C-alpha cells in the first residue's frame, strides 16, 4: 500500500507475522505500510513520517541504530512507537 501522511508503519522481519495486523488496520480505514528490513523502515520514515510505528516480533532483533532513529522520529515528529511482542497473544 502506498504510504501517505497519517499512515501506520509496521516493521516485521517476517512479514507474514504482520499481515493479519495489517489487514485489520486496513479494514479500520488506516493507511498501512509494511517494512521488512531496517533500510526500508528508515527510508519510509524519512520520506513520510508515520503517526504510528509498530515493531512486530522480538525487539532484540532490531539494531540499536534503527531503534535510535525511530526514537528520534518519535520524539521530534509526534510519532508513537510501540512494540508488539507476539502477534498471536498481543502484549503492548
């Protein structure tokens, strides 16, 4: 899906894990972009700042560089950053 202002960015190294969540968000009329690599995530965030970034899966798998960049985005661009630890048993 094309990202526009006011979109949600889902980050998942295993995109199949986030597909169900993406579908639910799209049904709720949310614009959703899915990134499966750190480069995709950073490029997407720099181009158009999302209002919500959801990290799917084990957050320890993401690099410190990515996490610092996302935290910077969250702090400077009014973006909310959350980690969804288990798509089968959500814990926010």
